[in-house]
C-alpha cells in the first residue's frame, strides 16, 4: 500500500533540491506526454503569433497601396511591389 506521508516526504525533498535543468530531464524521462503536450501548445502559440504577424504585415501593405496608386503607379505595379494579389487592391 502507498504510504502517503513517505511519498510526500520524497516529493518535498526532491523539489527542495532539484535544479531546473534536472527537473526538465526528469520530466522528459518520466512524463514524456507532458513534454509533448507542452511542445504542441508552444507550437500552436508560435503559429498563432506568426499568423498575427503576417496579418499585420498584409494590412500595412494595404495601407500603403493607395499612396502608391496616387503617385501614378498601376494596380499591377503596386501589387508587384507590395507582393500582394491584385484582387486585394481592387475593392
């Protein structure tokens, strides 16, 4: 039978003495599913941030487009310079 007090003592001693690096090593060794879940979550967060960055970048390009058109550039030229689809400029 599991001795709760002994288990508590072992865990308290472990966390009182373990370094951050050793904790990560132990976590990867004994609980790989937690590490995988965290990696997936982190990957999702990076993906979301990349998506937000790309969206902001595209929006800023569309803000510049009218200024370039006023300077006399054609829609095709503006699309080429800003590297966007012509359809995004024709609204």
